[in-house]
C-alpha cells in the first residue's frame, strides 16, 4: 500500500519536508540562543549600571563588553568640533545627540555623548573651562560617518552612530576605546538635553519566535502524515 512512498516525486517531497523541519528547528534554537544573549545583556546592564561610580582612570578598558554601562566620573575640557548623531528617536520624540571630545589631563581624548536633544531645540555648545562629568561607558559602533562639513573640509559634522575609529581619524590625540553617555555635569550642560536611557530590560520576542518555529516544524510533519494517509486511502479504494 505504501510502495508509492519510494516514487521519485514522493522522495523529493520527503526531502523537502525534512529540509524544512531541519531549517525551522535550527531557527528555533537560534532564537533560544538570542534569548540567552538578551538575558545575559540584561543582567550585565543591571549589574554594571548599579555599581558604584568610579574614576575613569580606575577602569580597565581592555575588555569593553565587561565594563559597558559602568558609571564613571572624569574631569577635562571640551575641545574641538562638535558632532551630531542624527535621525534618532527617544520617548516618541525625534532628535539628535550632540557629541563632543573631552580632553583629559594626561592628553587623552574621551568622546562624550551629551544626551538627546529634541528636534525643536537649538544645539548648544558644551560648558567651557574645566568640566566634571558622570556618565556611562559605552562601546562604539562601526559605520557611523555621514555628512561632512559645509566648507568641504575632511571633518565630519553629522554621524549615524558613534564610530570611535572613524572619529579618531580626525584627531591626532589618543582617543579612548569607549565613549561616555553623560548623566551629570558640573558646571551644568544645556537643560534641553535629556540623558540617554538604558536599554529596555526585556527578553524581546525571541521566546515567542522560538515557539512559532517549533509549531511550524510540527505543522510540516503533520502535513506530511496527512498527505501520506490521504494518498494511501485513495490507492486502497482504487
């Protein structure tokens, strides 16, 4: 009765179903791995962001992932051109993040994201003179250069994300491998600036996607059974 299962078209059908099931199961486990990564990130963000504030000089930046979101304090002087991270949204409002370089006493440069500025607010220069700031350490992201200065100089004035490598190419100074998201400033920065919030502490859609891929793979297996049984019944009647 089931000898038809060995016909070429049925063998192709078997292989297609097996391939679909294997792919869907692998996608389900991939989503589980993404869930584990998200939960690990949530734990790291919560732990680092709640740790005591320490001087930036006391933090090793050799492993940026281990210290990201750690609160640090640093003193320096804002120098040089101002960048603008464009096309951002925060709390339902569009805007940008003004970014400046802070010159430290040892000659190194730390890039500072001064916060979120709504689109209807004017971009202001940072405080002058010596500034003491408290902020969160963040890793840069690649591929962030965009619009250059209007005077046709090589300087970038607008960026899509904070790419420390690209930004450092404009300076001769030593740029630290992590930047700082400003939380507090003495003297105070512009009141129009809003601190950049921490990432949302959620597990995201990964668990629901995992369940969906397992369900889809089960549907393929059940569909294969129904197709076989239906064909077998037809052959039995004939």
